[in-house]
C-alpha cells in the first residue's frame, strides 16, 4: 500500500499562466520612474556646480578632473538603468504574448523606461559638453598650473600677518 495516491501525469500544451509579465513590467516601471526623478535633480546639480567651478579660485584642474569622472559615472549609470528598464519591459511584453498574460504593466514600463532613457541621454550629452567647456575655462583661468594656489596664498597671507604682528 502506498502512503500517497499517485496521480497520472497529464500533458498540457498550454503554458501555465503566471504573473511574469506583470513582474517584468513593474520592474521596468520602477527603473524608469527612478531615472525620471533623478535626471532633473542632476541637471540642477550640474547648473549649481558650474557656478561653483567658474567662481571659486580653489577649484583647480585636479578637482575638476575628479568632478568630471564622477559626473560621467552618474550619467552613464542613469542611461544604463534606463536601458535595463527598457529591456525588462520588452521581456515582460514578450512574456505576456507567449504566456497569454495581460501585458499592461510591461507596456507602461517599456514606455516609461524609453522616455527616461531619452532624458538620460540628453543629460549625458549635456554633461559631456559642459565638462569640456569647464576644462577649457579652468585652464584658461590659469589656476591649473599650480594645484595648491589657494593654500599657497593662504600660507603667504598668514606669514605676512605673523611678521607684521597682526592685521592692523
């Protein structure tokens, strides 16, 4: 006597309906939303950063190089996140077609990620143009020749104050 009844194997030609399409679509929708929220924030950051670079004496070539690398990493990450969201949305739509599932979330996620990716690409092109222009202006300003110009000026001023006995 068997402890559990054995069910006969029934072969079905129809794929089992699950929620894969919705999951892929929701992932694409979330990624596209994150990119759409972050792109305007980084535009604002780069606008404020431009003022900082152009009006501060202590912002020299090494600091600009670090800022440039950081901004490139940020914008390329945003484009990559938008691209992954777009791919996830396409996978969700294909899954919906193959498994006969509703694909509304997948379509919404694909469109959201496509728009987000376009905005991120515009941000990337603007960032590349901005960093090239800032490099030219910082080098033209002449502060790139001496990376510690601000520290040297501060030290010279302090030494003068020590020799004279005070500011007065």
